[in-house]
C-alpha cells in the first residue's frame, strides 16, 4: 500500500525545457540506476509533436519526480512508454497516477482524432513490472523478448466505453 504522497501536480509537458527535464529524469532512472545504454534512451518520439509527455511534480519545490509518454501509432493503437519514477518517490503510487493520466489522454485523443475506433494501448514492460500493469487490465501477448539488453513483455489493454 503506497504512503500518502506529498502534494503534487500532474502536467502534460508543453515546453522544450520541461521535455529536457523529463529526459534527464529518464537517464537518471534507466541509464544510471538500471544500466540501460545511454544511446537508446532518446529517440525520434522525444518531441512535443506526435507524442504526449506527462509528468508529476512536487508542489513544494517543483521537482519532477515521474514521467511517462504516450503516442498514437500508425496502426490502431496507442503506445505507452518510458514510465519512470525517481527512486526516492516510488512509495507514493505516482506510477499508477501517471498511467491513469496517460489512459485519460488516450481516451480524449481517441474521441477527438479517431472516433469509432476501439482504444487499444500497447506497452513493452520490463518483466519485473508486469504485475503493476496487470492491475490496470493489461494482458501479456506473445513471448518475452530482449529490448536494450533486458527481458521485456508486450502487454495489451483494450478499453471499452470510450
């Protein structure tokens, strides 16, 4: 059970400075802490056009403690990516808050941009995080695979009633 969080805000990133802050946090978690290669962390989806980046900031000092990104892919699904929470802030349930915010954005985007389509969200999860995503209804598809030197699992979520 998560501890009650300190006061925070959830924001959709809209400036290049905020995006760079988000990328810096991802390097801290994925590269420095988890050992993923630095050259794989930034890709063509790290922009403010075509990809929605969402972050959690502590109200007290404005520190960004978590981030996630989501985008509509050329197929009929959305891709949830790059969820990370600063190590000292993982006890507050911020990961769940960010996933819920990303789901809400996808619902809104689907209604506005792709009416009539079913909402399908894909996530490539590190194996240790599968149960976290299953709490939201994600189900594994296929076999685990290697991504950037670590085993991952493709997960799917279909949301109805959008």
